């Protein structure tokens, strides 16, 4: 991340966590960190969902972690990764309407945001069969809101059952954030327990962009559809990808939808779980790609 260093260190239970950098894009905080342990945590440990401590902002009701991003082992007992935190806002409907339907492209007028965050548990790699490590890794820091450029797209791709509208891209110092909405036909709503929208992104240089996180799920519930046959939902999603290559001029964005059924349902017929290596129906539908010309801030 090309933002001022935090270098905040908290050590507990023999594990030291260092917050290295952070910034804020108006809806999401990005936090890079390094973890050093006095014991082996395996190849893929993870942090518990960090808790936001109320009080730093009157507008923030509560928060939840939407993704740990990629955590990788640097060497024995040392790891690095990225946290993504998205906030519930009290006036959520009004705020999201403005964010998801922005009036125009340009530099985002966002102020720095203070956060007070506590990480309570670290989970070793499941393959080690070790107990979770409870502790208190609490940080107070200011996430820098700068160098974020918003590009409004509003481009559409669809077939007879699925309609996807790419709404906007936010370019940050560490990521590409793509926001979109989509609708599913009544036929697919009735046929499948779950659906989840996702995207693949490649630039004109041939770079394929790795995801840090995406949220694009929908829960049509076949049983729910029977109870409320006129129910309709506009699904909204977003995907966080690694940062834009400095020489990239176009992005080819290919949406696809995963349609799946559950292995287990509750007494009301609602989907409860789909297991790993499930043999229940699964279908992936890919739509035509959308090519976006990359916009960058005009240098004054």
C-alpha cells in the first residue's frame, strides 16, 4: 500500500500483530498487517472477525469483517495479510443508494476515518488440529482517505435469465473495487436454492487480477418463493481485486453466476447447508464480457 506507515504493534499470548498501513475508501477500510508467532500456526491461519469499538464516529453503528484477503506465510512463524472491513451505517439505505448510484466520475471527497478495532482470536491452520488462541490485540488508528478515484460505468450484459449492470469502479492505492447489481429470472429463482454473482477481470496487458474478496450472493429460497410468489429482489454485489497495473488502459470484466442447491434444508424447506464435494446440482453461467476504458485522474 502506498500510504503512510502505521507501524502499530500489539503483542499478546506470544503473538505479535503489526498494523503496517491502512486507508479508507468511504465504505471499506483496508488494513495490511504482519503477524509473528512463537509457535507454528500452519500455512493458512486466520484472524477472527475484528470487533469495532463504538465511539470513534457517531455515524457508525457497528462493523463486520468482510474478508481476510490473502494471508501468506513469509517464513516460519511469520505471516502477512490484508483485512477488509465494511461498516453498517445507521442511514444504510440512503448511504448505499448514493454510493451505488454515484452521480459522476471523479476524485472521491472522503475524509480520513478513525477506527478502534479489537482482534480477539487467532485460528491456527485446521490441519494442525490446534485450539484457537484467545487474546486481546486492540488498535486505534486513522485510515487515510486519499488517492481514490471513482469511475462511473453503468454498462450492462445479460441473457434471457440474468441481467448484470456494472455500476462503478473505485481505484485505490491497493485495489480495484467493482460494484454491480443483477437480477435473476423468476424461473431461476424457483429452480435453485442459492445463487452467487462473481466476476473475472483481465487487462489489455494480459494480467488476470486476483480477488481479495467478493460479495454477490442471493437467497431466493424455493420455499420462500412459494410463500411469496411476487417477491422480487435486486441483488447488489462488489468485488475487491489487487491494484491496477500502472500501464493498463482497459479492463475486460466477465460476470458469471453460480447456481446451486443445498444438501440440507430446515423444516420449512429453506436451504441450510451445502457441503464440500457436494454432488447436488451446481451450474455456472458466464455472461458476455464488458470492456471498460480505464479512467485516471487528470493531472493539474
